[in-house]
C-alpha cells in the first residue's frame, strides 16, 4: 500500500492499495488496522456505510459538529468525484477543497479527518460508495455546506446534479455561524 498526502490539504490521505490480479480476478485488503495506523489513520472505526446512487447524484457537503467523523472512503462499483472541504475555524487551509476521482477500477481510498465537510457526485452509470467512520452517525449533530457555494469554487464534473432538498437548502460557508463550525487543533507532534 502506498499512502500520500493530498497536494491541496496535507491532512487528507490518499491510499493506493496493493491489488493482486490473475486470470481468476483480483484480491486486495480493503482495511488492515495496523498497516493503516502506521500511515497515520486512526486505530478505531466504529461504523461502516454503503451508499448506492445513479449517475449525476450529488451527496453533500456533510459534517457532524459535536460528534465529528473521520471517514475512510472508497468506491466498490462505478466512479465518483469525491470532495472534502476544510471548515475548521483557524485552519491554514480553511475554505479550501480537495477533490479526487475514485473508482472501482483503481481501488484508491481517501481518509478525510474530522472537521471537514464531505461530498461526492456519481460520474458513472451508478456507484456503490463505501465509507468507514471514526464515530457514529448523530442526526442532531448533522450539518452541511451548500454544494454549489460560489466562494468555495468546487469544480464538480456535473452541470445539473440530482441533489436532495436538504442538501440544496444548506447555507454557504460564509453564512454558517462560527459556533457551528469545528475548531482547528494543530497536531502537537
């Protein structure tokens, strides 16, 4: 496995897995606690989620405030454009976004730490999106940033996405009270 940092926001980790292929198909380890921890990922994930969506669906930009979640994301089937936005007050990369195409063909994974808003859009006919979370889903702590916030300037690869009413009603980052944003805590190391 190769682990690198995203060039835009170094706290976001990009993992390229070792895939063993032969005439029968392929095999890979999609998660190995010791190996992942050695690359800086948390030791503990408590919830696994799967999301199935059709072409053009855009989900996000979501985050949890009082119970923040780190997410290890990947695509099991299809292809998506995955986005993380740094919304941590006081962060040197506050308001910046990082995007990456993830597909079932490459098996690339991305680790998004707590304190980031996250979303993705489906660029294939359909996609099965998987993510491991460092904390449980807490509906009362769920928040969001509008997916097409012009101040963020996210370059989504779809022009007219299918978005839920809830995601479409989220405010832009500039309209979110600072009390509803996570706080940046520099790594003491």
